[in-house]
């Protein structure tokens, strides 16, 4: 992509309502444009990152054997009346009447809708388990939308749902998602800690929030800092195997958010020197809730004995649009964003420092073509700005590598490669450039 052909409305100053660094940087880097409170348009640079995150989440759901579907954003109120949540949900739900005066709503989540899909088609225990997910926009009329995309009103979520014959089977599904989440966040280069969360009336220990540590987070978190050392090779995880020991290695270490915190438990379970209190951002939440919806909505299957049996369900969310902000919160410096390679909008930012010099411009064009042809995604700054503007813009948008073409490229066939994170500069012969990036 040539910058002369790109819509990148960078700002010098961040808007005064942007309180936290990720919101400021997303505005300054021209990633989003506010439509109304808590509702944003995604501009090219922001959309690219959003899609990258979405794809990693999708690949990992697929790898865990979850089926992708796409449910509508608008749902009939009747389904929610069946589950009993239509009244309970209160003002966070955006309610709409259609022209026939039927009550509809903009989905804040999809338990009811997916239970309806399930009960229409699945009638036997032999067809279980069923694991379904979709990636769809949600609307919650949050009391205090803030922090940009981190607490929006309209936001993109991956939500998955599991249907199993009984509690024991549903725990197997739960563990699959638990491990799938560990792997997903690992690929996003985030340290997300699973923290035990409130399960409500169902009890048990089958609810976890995945939280990344951040001083701007909205959750107070309390955990054993041994969790920070937990490293597991998950690349080749086999989801058909028993995953409980892997899951238990996390569960047995104390980690909770404020709702569940209790000082006595903390002291009993964690050595004083390992006790960590901090703030965090909830990026995912998994939850096994048994027959809460299936009972109310009569989602039954015939069991082995030919009797009707109410299915056990779970739901599993990841805040995809929140993750864009959360990743920036955990990866930035005084110059701007520092994208992890896995989600960076481009692999390389190519800077032509002398657009008015025909030779240097033609060298830059060649490099752009070669790098692009070798499969790298390049943002090419071919704009007629002064070097200071070019450098600070490229630093702001945070692409991991910058390839800088200037006088030396003409006189000695040398370009400079700058590592955005470390700031290290390496001189590379132009002929060796593609192999430099081949890893
Ligand atoms: P929170 O406690 O932050 O309000 P929640 O517990 O209401 O979130 P869930 O219903 O568990 O959220 O939704 C699943 C995921 O969707 C959350 O873990 C979060 O990453 C994301 N999410 C929830 N609400 C918002 C929002 N208003 N804006 C952006 N992302 C959100
Ligand atoms: Mg939650």
C-alpha cells in the first residue's frame, strides 16, 4: 500500500476526551473515528488490526473443533421472554419495534438465539457435543461508555456456545475452550491470566475471566505471581486428549478478580511474597452454566435410555474490538504504538526519505515491489513530507520494521532497517534485503 493512496488521518494532538493511552493512540494513528458515544467507525489501519485479531481467534476456534456460524444482530424479543431475561437485562438492552410493532432487540449476547437453533435440529445424545461460535457485533447500552473501543456500546465479540449431555461432558468442553483461550492469547502475544470468576447460583469452579495486567484496567485482580511464570507449549495441543491436568495447573494457583476476592483465602493459599494485587483488562470470559437456558427453553435430547434429557450449556466470549485497545495498552512507548508482529497492520513500513530524487525513488519502488512479491505486507511512505514527519508518523503507527531509503541507498546500495521496538538500526545491502526478512 502506498501512503499517497491510503486513508490515514493521523492527528497531532489526541482529543481531550481520550483518557487512556490506547484511546489516544488509536485516535492519533487514524485507526477509528467516533460516530456517537461508544460507537466507532473503523478506518483502514484500525480495521486491518481488527481483522488480524479476528482471524487468529477464528483459526484457534476452528482448530479446537468449534463450528463457525453467523447469527443476526437483531433478535426477536420472544426468545428472551422464554428465557426470562427480557426484563432482567434492563436498560443495557437496545429495544426496537419493527413496522408490525413486533418487539425486537439488538443482541447484547446470543445464548437464547443459539439455544433456539440447537433445539430445532438436535434431538439425540448421539449428536452431542455441539460447539458453535460466531463473530458478530453486539450492542450494550453501557452506563459509562469510555476508553474508546475498550468499553464501547457497539463492539465485536467472538461468542461460542457448548451443548453437552451432562455436567461431566460439559466440563470437557469447558476445558477445550480454556486451553483454546490460552493458545489464542499466546498467539496474540499477550499474557492473559485465567482468573476464577463468579458462577452465580450454579456454583462450582467453571467460570474464568481471562485478564491482562494493565494499570488502566477496570478490574481489580489478586493472584499468585507464579501464574506469570506458567509457560506451556500449546502449538500442537491435541483437543481430543484429556486436558484437565493442563487446566488444573492454572486452576490450582489462586487468581480472582474483585467480585470473588477474600483476604483470608488469599493469605491461606498464597505465600506473602507471591501475593500480587493489580489492575487488569478482561479480554475473555468462559462460563459453564448448566441447564439455565436449556431448561427454560426446553432444549432437550433423547438420552441413552430413550428419555428426554436437558442439555448442559456453556458460553465463551472474547472481546475482539476491546483487544485492539488492550494490545496497545500493553505495547506502546513515548513515540506511539508498538505492534506485536502477529497483529501488526503491516509487516514493514518502507520510507523513501527523498521523494524528489528520481534515483532514490526508483530504488524505493524496486524495494517495494521485491518485498511485496516475497509475501510481505508493506506500507510504503512515498509522500512528499520532510523526514521528521515521516519518521514520527511511522513510529506512531507502530509497524515492527522500518526500511529506510536515503542517500546511502544511491551511493552504496545500502538501506537501514529499524526495529521499532528496540530502536536498533541495521545497515543492509539492498540485494540482501528480502533474505534479511526471511525467517
Ligand atoms: P465487563 O465486565 O468488562 O463489562 P462483561 O463481563 O459484561 O464485561 P461478557 O458478557 O463476559 O462481558 O462478554 C465477553 C467479552 O466481551 C468480555 O470479556 C469483554 O472482552 C468483551 N466486552 C464486554 N463488554 C464490552 C464492551 N462494552 N466493549 C467492548 N468489549 C466488551
Ligand atoms: Mg465477563
